[in-house]
């Protein structure tokens, strides 16, 4: 042992070195893994974006191709489309002339000659609504029409149904009654012609009737192709309880409205007020009868749809759609008329009449909600 120097090494030195190497290696591995993950994530995001862009470009190209595609619509549909578009022209021409300051079709002394903001806005809005008929006719017959989201089609179609149906049913009935000598008396007719010349009603309402019939002829086959599954097969099980309550309320209101309008249709004058009672005739009775039928259809067809059953729901759907649309849209229109300066009776409008108009709106809304619930439950991919 003497003369020999022992060199002693701390046994922890080698362990520290090994740990250091391992730690370094682990850190490098984790860093590499993170880098690889980030690379993969970036690549995946880029790929997803590329796929989304490709889909968007494909959809845009498809829509552009459909817009340029030749018209393969059948001869009957093309004829109905042309009729609908042509029927808007007289009304659009009159509205354009009135907005430009012309008095064509307006007799001297009419309130329409008074320069008011209300009539200017009303003419502009109704002109735009009639122009929308042209868009609707194209949408129902062109290939790109099936790519339009359902609400963008159904809302204007529902509105057109509601505004045009009472005219289609009521105006010809009034003409027939007038032809057989049961029309309004000369004083009431003169009061109407102090607002617009008689020929304006014939031109405008005649155009509305053609528009309504043409759009109906286009909408039915379109709806069959796109949403045929809604009315195929039996009515099915009952709709949920809240929908059933809405249907019951619509039926109750519709029944009350129907009874009230039937009373007025057959000559009753209670709650009409002195002015309306004096102008009451078989012609105004025909209009009341149409409102009665629409209110009853809206309410009771909603009940049939909510109950379900084994029968196909074609007729309840069609009649409920028509009745709900007419009740809602004409109720809103009739509520707005008294606001027009010099036209409605304003604050003098009998409260029962205003309540009837409001009840039409509520009935139409409730029935429309039931229709929506029924169609949503049975909807199939287009």
C-alpha cells in the first residue's frame, strides 16, 4: 500500500453524466415530436382548408353552370311562367306611373292625389312585392331554384298564396253578382270609384288572378319534386302536446271567425258601424264568405295535421296552407288599411272589426306553426 496513491472517483459522477445524456436525449425527442406534431397539424389544417375551398369552388361552379344551363322546362311550365310574368306588367306600369307623379286611373278628388309619404311608400313596397312574382316564377322553373334555401322560397310563396287567394275566389264572385243584378247599389259603387276608376280594379285584380293561378301551377310540381316526402304515406302519430294545443286554439278562433263572417256574408250588419252597414251588399258579403272559409280551413286543417292518422295528409296540408296564408296575410293587410290617411275609418273603425282582423292574424300564425311542425317532423332530404 506504501507508495501507491489511490485515485478515488465519486461514484455519482458517472450517474450524473448518464442522466444528463438521457435528459438531453429526452428533451430532443420531445422537441422533435412537438415539431412533428405541429407540422402534421399545420398540414392537416391546410388540407382541410384546401378541401373546403375545393367544395366551395365546386358549389359555385355548379351554380354557375346551372345558371347557364339551357331551359329544359316543359312547355306547360314555360307557358305558366310567361303568364305570371306578363300578368305583373300592368300593375308595375301603374305603380311606376304613380310614383312618377302621373294620375292615370285616379279620379279628381281622390285621396291618392294628395302628396303623402304614406302613399309613396305604399306604392313602392307593393311594386316591389309584385316584382317579386317574377323572381318567384323563375325560381320555380329554373335548375338553380332547387338550390335556394327553403325559407327564402316558402316565405314569399306563403305570402303570395295569402294575398292572392281571396282575390281569386272573391273578385269573380263579385263580378257574377254584379252581372245578375245583385251587386252594390249605385251610391256604394260611386264611393268606390271616387278612389280609383273602375277599369283599374279590372286590370289589377285580373292580373292578380292570373298571377295566382300561374304560381299555383308552378309551385305544386316544384313542391312535389323537392318535398314530396312530406305528404307521402299516412299522417302518422300525433304531434307533441304544445303543437296540439296550438291547433286547438287555431280551430277555436277559426270557428268563431267563421261564424262571424258567415253572419256578415248573409246580410248581418251588427258591429259593422253605420258607414259599413250602409254600404253592405251581396258583393261585400262574398268577401266575408271567403274570409270565413279561409279561417275555418286554417283552424280545422291544423287539427287534422296535429292528430295524424292513417290517411295521406295531402288535402289538409294544401287547404291548411291556403287558409293559414289567407287569414294571416289579409288580417295584417286589413289591420293596416285604417292607418292610411283618408281611406280607412281610423279611430272610428268598430272595435269588433279590428278584433276580427287581429283574430285572423293569430289564427293564421297558429295554423302556420302547426304546418311547420308537421312538415319538419316528416321532412326528408330533397
